[in-house]
C-alpha cells in the first residue's frame, strides 16, 4: 500500500519530485566539490546583503544583471547561509539544463512507441554533449549564472513544445534577466502568445514592465548610470581586440568538438529535406544568437565564450536528434535500398538487422572520435578542480584573517587594498561595497590616503597598513598580521 501511494504521488507530481531530487543531487555535488563561487557570484551576494541594509551600490564590478539579484536578495536574510543557498540553487538550475536537453531531443526524434529506444539514445547524447561543452562544468561548480541561463532557455523551449506556454514565457523572462541576448526571443514569443492566447496578455504586460525596471531602474538609483552594465562591459579586458566578428565565430566553434558540430549540421540538412520546421527554428535561433554576439563584439562588448553556451547547447540537442534519427531511419533505408538495387532479394529481417548494425556502428564511431577529447577534457577538469579547492582554502584563510582583525577595524583604518580577484570575496566577508576596493595608482598619487594592504602568501596572508597619518594611526594600531596555516 505504501509503495502504491508513493507511485501515485510520483505520477501526480513528477516535476515537484524531480525538483526535490535535483536539489538533493546539487547539495551532494556542492559538498563533494569543496569549491567556492567565482568573482562575480560573490559580488551578487554582496548586492543582496547591501540591499537588505538599504545600501545597494552597483558601481564597479561585477557588471549588473538582475537574474542573480532575484535570488541573492531573499537569500541575504539567511545571513552567511546565503552563500550555500546560492551555490545549491545555481548548480540545481544549471543541471536542469541536462534534463531539458534530453527532453527536447527525445521529443523531436519522434520515435514510435515500439522504437522508443532511439529517442532515449538521442536524449542521452544531447545531455552528455551539453555537459561536454568546454569549461561548462567549471562554470557550474563556480556557481556562475551562464549555465543557469542555458537551462532557462532550454526549459522555455521544452515548455513550449509541451504546451506549457505560461511556464515557457516565465522562463524566457527569467533568461532575459540574465542576458540581453535573450530579449529578441522573449519578444518573438510574446508577440506569438499575445495573438494566440489573449488570456496571457496581462502576464506579458507585467514582463514588459519588469524588464526595464530591473535592468535599468535599479542601476539608475544605485549607481552613476542606468546603463552601468553596458558601460562596464565596454571596458572589459577580455574583449576581442581585432577581427571581432569572426573572432566571435571562432569562440563559438571552439566550445565543442567537430563530430558534435557535424552531427548537428546533418540534423539541419535532414530537417531541410523533410521540412521539419521546429528543428529549423532551433537552428535559426542558435544562428541568431551567434550573430547577435558578433554584433555585440563589434560594439565593444567582450563576447566571451561563456556568452555563447546557449547556441552551443542547441548544437548539442541537434546532434542528439541526428543520432536518434540515424537509429530510426537507417534500418528501413537499408531495406528499401536492398529491394531496389540488390541482385538477390535480401530478407526483410536481415535487411533490418544490417540497418541496426550500421546505426550501431555510426553511434560507436561518434563515441570513439570523442574519446580523446573527452579524456583531455577530464584531465583539464580534474586539474581545475584541484586549483579551485586550493582557492577555497585560500579564501578560508582570508576569512580567518578578517575575523581576527575585525571588519570594522580594517574599514576604519583606511581603504582595503587587495588583489582584484579577491575583492568581491573581501566585500562579502566585510559587508562593504565591491566598488570601494579599487585602488587606482594615479588617484593615490594625487590624493594620498591610508591603505590596509592584503597580500596572499603561498599558504596564508600578510596584512599591513601603509600611508598612515597621525589622524588614522589610532585606528590602524594592531592591523599588522602574517597568517599561515
């Protein structure tokens, strides 16, 4: 009876149970990885902490984006647990993209019930290929939002295919809070839904109003400009210096291996031949995204590779669909060719068997061509994980140093001077604004001021004040420390 009850609950609430399972898996991954977020996520956590204290300031890095802000503000109410809440949320949302990629490839393979195994293989290929995007797992484990936006876009597509149009709109809107590249897709979906479903118009109006409020309204009251995100992006050191448009194309192609890209291309060719509009729409959407990113690069924005994860995610889905269609279509194709061209009639069962062997051979060959790249990627990810765990220990030592010296004493002495890679972490530990931590040499020369210098050692930190004046000397007393562990 109990087992039957559990099965009935699973049938009635599959998404609820799936979400709970995904959160549990994400918590296990976060605990196993023993890593901490990258530079930007700590800055987003600072936004949440400053907001609940009515001190939000979005001047300086990280560049403003509303998506993480929607989470870090309520999470800030949990104090230092906000860090863990964000990490688990980020990993869970990012991993949901694997589910959505699987579902899209499964559905668009269009396998008959008796040959459903082809759709399962298609989904598996799409899911594994998504995780195989270059540096994808690094950004998942460093709690970035880029892999979350991939999941939101794939989820919006999956909900659209499933007829869950309100959910699809909500996911497009959330994705639009993360990257401006999503805006055209939100606009197209809004126009379609506005005409087809009048009952969604209020929801669409709310989204139209919220988007500029969050993207431009909040920076307008918390920074020097409503366009602070674009202004910071134009001064990124990671922007392409020359050949910007084609450099963006190179970054796109470098994110995955040639066999996956060829499989996606074959899927597009088959879709053109069979006039499969949905697959062609997916391919067109990926192309539009890449072209938009190229235009942004020409404008002066960085167009770093992680901004191209979304179209590469579509490439992974298309590759899965192609493999699924090979498994489905090759056996009957072999049977038809044998009837037309073979000098002696081949039995249908033998022809089907030959087709199945051919499909299996193609799948095996695809896997074999990917093995060297997969082994190389695995070595890189292991090395990166080792580096990130060492960084986590370094951040832990920094937290100990700040706790020993006292955040109020440090900020009371003078301006903290810490390498840029640690500035958002320092701001999180001390409850200050990240923008306060930038030390410009030219400005310091013209307007000398007391600094509290933090320098990382091989296994610790060295802290000492400099440019101490008679006025700041009492506040700087006892702020010399060399900590090793």
